[in-house]
């Protein structure tokens, strides 16, 4: 099982645990999150790149992985992802480098090396 499959499996199981509690505020937040990334004035692919940059700056590896997968699934090219990650590095500074390394490991898996 690759990094993508491991991440998606764990995310699905953990989200099910969270949602099983039936908390209305949590359900609303999850729905808002899904709605914000839908098509609108900005295409979904652009929103995924925005989410990727914000996630890198906030140093959330799960979020970075999620947005990389979504970017790939929405037709974002590897070159676009690399530029977005560079923006995140400039905004976030050297503290994001460990997260950048892990991001590039997943980029290589999703888009292939080279």
C-alpha cells in the first residue's frame, strides 16, 4: 500500500469515528469545508493549490497530503504543485522544510519522478 492509500484509508476511518458522534457543529464544519472547495468563481483546482499553500504554512502534514491528492485528482500539473509549494516555503520560511520534504515524497508518488 502506497502513501496515498495509507493516508486515505486512515482518514476515512478516523472521519467515520468523528462523524459517528453526530455532533451538529462538527457535521456543519465538515459540510462547510466540502462546500468551500467546490467549483465557484475559482475553479476547484485553484482552491486545492490555495489549500496546499495554507496547509504547508500551517505545517499540517495531513492537510498537505489531502490537498496534494485532491490537486492530482483535479488535473493540477506537477509543475503547478511545485510552484505552489515554493510559495508556501517563501511564506512559511525554513520551519516548513520538514513538511516540504514529506510533501515532495508524496508528489513523487502521485506524479512520478522526474
